[in-house]
């Protein structure tokens, strides 16, 4: 009888582990404190680089996974006239803009997404 109980407990532990691994594979490691699916990507309609005379490079603190990168990109791409692409490896964001933007513009958008703007550099093309 004792052996059956031990085997049952082990089977439950193995089942929980398998379900957890399956969830991590499907949704990522959830470093952001959530186990939800990645947010839907906000796509930029105008991808003609010639329409974006201003280029910015941002360094953002707190991005650890693809879900983090997606949240930052979505926050920036939700602003009209902005096209952002995150480089998670460097924790940087290349932003193209149709209008000139300030540190405060980027900082507000990134803070609302839950991250921190550390560095900001601008160049006009």
C-alpha cells in the first residue's frame, strides 16, 4: 500500500513537471512575471525608410526575453510616425521617426510599458 502511494505522488510530480515544461516551451520562460502568451505585435504600415528622416538609438533596461522586446516595440510602434525594432542582445532599440522626438517622448512610452530608458542618441538622416 505504501509503495502505491509513493508511486502516485511521483506520478503527480512528473505530470506537473511535464505540464510546466510544455507551458514554458509554448509561452516562454515568463521572466516578466507572467505566464501569458506574447502580446500581439503592432505592425507598422509604412516601412519605407525614406519616410523616416530621424533615427534614434535607445538603450532600455529591464528587457530579458522576447516578450519584453515585443512590449517595448509595441509601446513605441503605437505612436503615430514611429517605427521601432528591438535588438534584445544589446538591449537597444533602433527607432525611425517621421517627426523629431525628445528624450521625454521615448521615456514616457517606455516607462508606461514597464521598462526604463537609459541612453538616447539621435541622428538625422
